[in-house]
């Protein structure tokens, strides 16, 4: 694979727990092509979310090397990594992580302001409109449904025009119909911005939408399970 968006080489992750060291991921080597959609599947506790967090620089590998867009993120300082993630990645979680004292518009615009974008509020309004939330921009998270909150979180992740989009069980807290709408929006974001999308899910129908599906079991990669036709 030439110049992948993400490349992991012999990556392992161990954390210290009350009972001692816990080995979570073992010698993961994986490339994700630019513009590819990759589904990560596996049982609870298999390491899916941990692998996604490593890709986003939100967790530090115990060993191995991770490059994103050609940059070795395992060698970056915490501040440099935060800047790289801010400029190149969008992350969507199962829990929406919205700031309750900020409106939907402010939740989307504030990261853009912090990144120095002078058009932060205009861009935020545009993204909320694309999510069908133009009329809800002035509402606080507590005034929004779960599906609306997740759409705000998607708008926040997509507003910086990320080259890599990471999503961790983005429909996990939603009913089936709302979750399906969120997935359509997520793939639309990929299409609009040409981003690489890595998606953690336990939903077979969602995984089937991806170009490639990788399974994890006990912290190790399993063979590719399905490629979208």
C-alpha cells in the first residue's frame, strides 16, 4: 500500500490495573489506505476501542510505531500531538461529549476558534445546517434528543475538514432508526471531505458498509471478515 493514511507496525498496549499489568493489544500491524473506510469488529473487551484511541493519539502505545499521514505520532510531544490531531483528525464517541453549558453552535465553533479559524461560527453554522440542525443551533445539549446530540458531535468532528475520521460505536446509544440516520450522515461526511474513516462497531449492517472489515479477538487481529462489494 502506497502512502497509507494510517500505518501501525508491531503496536502493543499494556496498562497497569489493580491486579497488575493488563495486556490489551498484541503486535498489531495494519495499514489503512487514504480514503478507505475500515470497520473494526469483535466482542467486548477485544481491544477495538483501544486500537482506535491509539490511531488517534488518544492513548500511548507501549511499543511499536504509528504513523498518520506520514507523521510518526508515537514520537510527538503531547502538545505537538494535540496540534496534529486538531488539524488532521475528527473523533466521534458513543457518548457525545458535548459541553452542557454551550449551545450546539458554540460546541461546534469553539474548537475551530481555538484552532485560529476566523470563520469559526460561520463554518459551525454550515456544518449544523448540513446535519439538519440549522434550527437547533441555539439549543443546549439538554434540550436536544440523543440523535440530535450525536449530530452535533458529528458536526464538531467534521467542521475542521479532517483527513482522518475516527468513530467509536457512534450509534451505541441510539435507537435503530436514529442510528441508521447517523450512519448515513457519517458516510456522507466521508464522501464530502474525502476523509479516511475508521469505525468501531458491533453492528453487522454497519460494518457491511465499509470497504474492509478487520476483526479483533483477545487483542490480536483476525483475518479480514468482509469487504463491501
